[in-house]
């Protein structure tokens, strides 16, 4: 098997989505082919984390970024309606958690 170039190693393999318990928003983290977690965005500091041998991307995201209900979607299947529905369900769950938190404060 041919070796991957540096550019191919840094190619995004999948994207994970999870609920941030502090903001109750859905955050995303990209996973590269060489086993790195990559996170950036509006209001989110740029951060790269190497996945240790034997660990899964989902478990590392739960530990490092403290996200809950993490789901992973391979980039090849992103346009699949089932996976879009899973992300929408996660966003709906986060919205319900925000509504529950807001009604509890009143």
C-alpha cells in the first residue's frame, strides 16, 4: 500500500457532533486521516489534539472537549439523509435541553 502524503494525512475523514453541556449548543469536531481531532469556529479557539493509540475519536472528544451524545459521520456519507436526520435530532435534543434549563431558572 502506498504511503499517504502529508496533505492526504491531514484530509478530514469524518466529523463528530456533540452537545456542549455549558452552552447546550451542538459543536463539531473534525477527524483527520492521521488521527487528529481538529476544532475551530466562531467563538471557538483553534485546537488540534492527537488521538492516542487504542482510543476512539468519540471517547477523546468526550474527554478533551467535554461534549455529550457524540455521533460520528464519515465524510463519504455526509449527503445521506439518515445522517442529516441524526444531526437534526441532536440539535433538537440540545434545543429541548436549553428550553428545560431556561424554564427551570424562571
